[in-house]
């Protein structure tokens, strides 16, 4: 039986959906105001693995994901500007253009990492009516109040608001990521609907705003997820809700409060949270210049599935540290895996004892590091090659490493580039963008002397080891 850690109970539980074999699952999607980075992608690979493991166990997964294209403020305290408006200003585009730009980048990253698309994709701006109706239900039940800047949820009327995080009220007050907005009754109260600000002389109007029973404005970030999850999955109680651990104390606590207040039913039965990814032991930040995207990984000559392989080496509930050295090591391991699988021919037969071990590993709270170790154990074993191939192709339904295409991938898998060569290539690319072709040619010759030949083709740059 599949066993998984449930943040709500803070223990590993047997997984039993409400209406087997159907599993309803909601994944917190991206706020499309900025580039999705490898920290985000680690989480989405984790969600993808969860879906694959559920399907491997015979369940039928109905997954919904939101695209937040309005309402996510820069502060957890319901203050600051909408991240979408901020992103639009930064990139010199409209809010609608910025949403399309970064949604496309997000899905390009998913595709590169072989992450399956959700069954149901929902944009917050397409469900404004449903969010307004949801707020009206809360209003009718006496959970809301109005202040100068919007309609708020009164958390004092929802018992055990902190049941997901396990925090005490005094802890929230002591180390609050939240500040008191003028007029709020309690620290943990949150905005359901924000009013568009009054414009000063010459002020610029918000690009996204809608009429509502309370006035012109826009929905809060938290209400979007509750309204869309219940609408998209057609149930008031979800089997699984996933997200990052940074959402436990505020965003997901707010989702539970407003959903259960509105429906009178448990909102989610199993909460699955993924831990952080750090870079070189530090938190990713713009100031540290250590935010990397999947595109950055590709530009450095790595196969994106080597990044997926790297993710699988760390349990989803553990912090992961990314370095370019570990990325190189993962590429070497993935390349070797592809080469070993490519040798296996005529897939036929089964290895029940191995497949049982693999199932036990993935069903033990998604223990992918152990499962990956079993893959290498099988490759080194004395089982017939045909049986190895059959079993490896079968378990790759979970791993998602394209093992069945190993013979094709063996021919095209990118080479590992030393950091010195990577740096020179990046410098050369910058020179070419600036039109400084003489200096760029000098670097190409320097790179050639170091053992790597660069060819500029219509399809892009090709690198070959001499």
C-alpha cells in the first residue's frame, strides 16, 4: 500500500482516496510574473512523480493546477502591489503579456523535464465570478468584514486556524511574516477581495480589476485556489493538495479556513509539501545572483533530464543543495545510465522480485533515492538483458527518464563541459550579441586549443570534444 507523509497529521499514513480508483489532486501553480527557476521545477518534478506513482499503483488521477495571473501581492500581509503589476513594469509589457510570456516559459520548463501536464489548467482571471460567489457565501455565513482596502476573512471565527502548521497563536505574533493592516481585527485575518486604490492626480490605473458587490477591485491570492480547486475537481473535499513548505503557515492555512468555513466539510485529506532547493548552500536570491532556470541548465550544455535525475537523488521532504558540480555529476550518471540501458535488447519477461522491491521503495513515502539505487542494482545484476530491459522500461513510467529512448539519446546526449570552457563559451556568446565578432573568434580558437570545437549552425551552437 502507498504510504505518504501528511502535513496535516504530521505522520506517514496509508493512502486511501475517497472514491477509488479516482484520486482528486490540486497543485498550487505558478504566479506568472517572473521566470520559473530550478527551485520551482524541483517541486513540479515532485508532483509529477507523485502522479506517476499513484498511476503505477492503479489509481486514476484527476489533477488540477492554477495559473495565478492576478492577486498575488508582494507581501504576505496583504500589503504591497500585485506581483503581476510589478512584473509588467519591470519588463515593459502589459500584465496580460507578462502572464503569457512567463506561462510559456513555465510550460517549456515542464516539457524539458518530462513533466506531464495537469488534466485541468485554470487561470485565476477566468474564474473571477466563482471567486466572488465564494466570498458571498462566506459573507452570508458571517466570516467576513469590510475595511478601507478590502473584504477580509475573520480567522477568530474559524477554530484551530493553525492546525496545518501546528503553530501557536503567540508564535505567529512573535515571528510574524505578516504585518497588521490598518483596520484588520486580528493578525492572521486575510484579504478575500482588495479594492482598487484611489488614484492620486496623474496616477496609473490598475490593469486588472473587476466590478463586485463590494466595489471595483481584484481577488486575493488565497481565495483563487479554493474556488478553482473545488470548481475544477468538482468536489468540496480533495484527496491531495500539493505545494512548497513555504505555503504551509499562511497560504494553505488560509485555503483551509475559507474552504471549510464555506462548505462545512474537510477541504483536503492529504497535504503533500516539498522542501526547499538551495544553491551552493545559500537561499536563491537576485542579490546573490544564484537564481538559475532550466534554460540556464541547457545553455551550459546539460541534458534537462540530467537535472530531473539530480532531483530524484534527494527525498522530496529534505532540503536539496544544487551546485554546478553536482549537476555535472548527475549528467555523468545519467549519461552512463542511458549507455547501459542502450545495450539491452529485445525487452521481454519480468523480474517480479525486483519490481516488488521498487514498488516497496516508491510506496514508502516516495523514496526515490532508494528506487534510483535499485535501478543501478538491477543494471549490475545477472538477470537476462531482455528481462532487465522490460523491467527498466516499466519502472521508467515512474522515473520519467526516457529510458526506452536510450539508443536515440545515447547518440545525442550532450557532453560535459568543464567550468572553464563554460565560462569562455558564455563570454563568446556575449561578444557575438554585441557584434564583436573578431574577439568572439579569438575565444573560439582559444576554446579549440583547450580541446573543444564550436560550430555555429542554423539550429544553434554545437560543441564537440576534439
